[in-house]
C-alpha cells in the first residue's frame, strides 16, 4: 500500500492595497504601525497645538491626525505612499489660519549607500492648518523608486533596504508664544524590498505636540 502524496498547500496572495479607513481603524493605542502584509503598511501621527497668551496661559487648541499608507504592487520597484490629513479640531481661541503645516517624505538612509532613489508625487507640501481643513480631501501622494542594479547583489538578490521617514513640521504665525518650528516623525517601516525605520520622535515645541499613535517598529524584508 502506497502512502498518499501530500496535498499541495496554497496560500492567499499578500495584500498590496489598503484603504484610508483600514489604516485609521488599526493605528490606535500602542499600534504605531499596522502591518497588513509585507507590501501594505500604515502609520499615523497626532499633531496638537496649544495656543497661549504672552503670559503662557492656554487659550485654545487645534489638532489633526495624519495617516500614511505605504504599498507595493506586484513586480514593481516603486513604493507608493498615501498621506491623509483628517480629524481637524479647534477649541476656543486659535490663530490656525496662520499656522503653517509642512508635510514631506524623506529617505535619510539606504543600503547599499550608493543606491539613489527617485522621488515623485505631491510632496513636499506646505499649507496652513485652515487650508488643510478646508480641502475636500487633504490627500497627498509620494513615490519612492530604486532602479534595478542598485542592490547588494545581482538578479533576484538585487535588494535595497531604505529608511523612509515622513516628517510633519508645524510653524506658528509671527508673534505667537513658543519655540517654532516643531517637528514630528511617525514610525514607518518601508523599503524597495522592505526595510525598517526605527525612528520614532515625539516633540513638544512651539506649543505643538506631534505624537506618534503608538510605539515600536518591526523589521522585515520582501
């Protein structure tokens, strides 16, 4: 009697897309990063500004959340990022019409060091808090692509690891109390065959708090 051949095992294809709603509902509490798959991840940051009188007494607050999704299509060396600014709130007295918000995506480090990415999309972008709030959809795109042949080896091992760092800078209008600008950097894992950004900075400057929505940073490769 012959033993039956083992049945073939099949696995579902990994997710390569993610909606803003999927990102937003998952990046809460201590979940700084939502890893849907190796090819679809997201993170978020909450930016809160405390407006003060010249004597330091608070008179109001303004805040918004920024969610960043990174996805990679099949057989594609381009990483696509979607930035969505949402949940705008203002309480009591603010001067948010003059508060400048700069959103950018940077690549501070990659391996091998000779690798040179090509960046595209909408970023960097600078708008006031009120301009962002009044947009029908405060959505921005950013792309990162490493051309073939820049990796550590040839062929299928042509791998580049990169640190991708979203940066949000809040600058108060002239005459407002507090140090300015304030910079927030949410944790985001990504690469062109994906690496990890372990940077997670929470700042408290110019009356602005940029708080990553959680902690931690996984390291993984595709």
